[in-house]
């Protein structure tokens, strides 16, 4: 943004020449960038955000200024530096640090992107951690159009996404007490997440928010199984 060639109207010219929309473009602020005046820089970013552009902080975890940048700029994406991603499937310390950044991203409403993925082991472990945005030579060198994902990775992504979307499974023997215990322990999101109800000869889906309301209205039936009472919601 401080480059002499970055003049007023530059972004509009890019949109016109490429046919892209602003929400398809992300400004990456490198962790190594020297920002002396965060207030002025925030105003500059806000100018582009109002037009629909996104903001990412690159190289998160590579130095000391990341946390200040995150708190000051409130990015749409956190791009985790490859130093934390390399061999993450082998080192718990790296897993703990990435989990902490995931938690920060979740609280700020920012997506997390893993940089520098080079091996299948790294990729699969990141998927298991709930990170679905990645880049690295494991997939391909920068190219267009991008090549298809390996089948094994696509299958793992689908399984993990389904697991996250349906974190609760309700069977014919599930009791109200078990549901109450699960709700008290659950720390994930309720929005756009569902319970998968799997009983003999039948499968149903119920939003988690509805499950909470349902359990709250049957609080005295702790020892009873849930399905006989749930059945009326689907008839």
C-alpha cells in the first residue's frame, strides 16, 4: 500500500481488468511489516473493507508483533507461519500453539490458514484440528487453474466437515441426562450445527439450538430416553 505504483484507482482497475469482486481479494499484511501508526493504518484498511475487500495477517507466529497486529487490525484471516506448520503432526508444542491461534481466530471471527504444508501427515493432522484452509507445495506450486486435491485428502475433508457440522449423535437409547451432559461439555458453535438422529429405519437432523430448547422443556425426564419424545417433532 505504500508502494509508489499503488495509486488511487488501482484496486478499481484490478477489478475491472480481472472481473473479480472485492470480496474475492484479500490484502495480506506481512507480520514483518513495520507499522508505526496503527490508527492511520486502520483507517486505510477500513476504506477498503467498506468496499468489500478482506484483510489477512501473514506469517502469524513468526515474530513478536503478531499479537499487536491481530488486536489492532482485527483481520478476516490469520495465516499461520510455516515454522509452526512444519512437522506439526509430530510436535505437540506446535499443536498447542496453533490451537491457541485457532481460539484467538474464533473469538475474533477470523479464519485460520495454514501456510507451508508440505506433507500428507501435516495436511491430515491440520484437518483433524479443524483447519480446512491451507496452502503449500503438498498441493501444488502456484498455478492456475489449481490442480484437483488428492482423493484421500478430499475424503478426509468431507468426513471432518461432516463431523463438525453434526457434532451430536442421538440414538434410540440416548437419555435426557446424556444430552444434558453433552450440552454442558460442548464448547463449539451452535449456529449452523446439527444433531444427527439415527434410530432404526430412520434418520433425522435437528439444529443444535432446537436440541437445547427441547432438553430445557423436558428437564424432569433425566432417566428417560429421548427419541419417543423427539418423534413428535418429525410427524
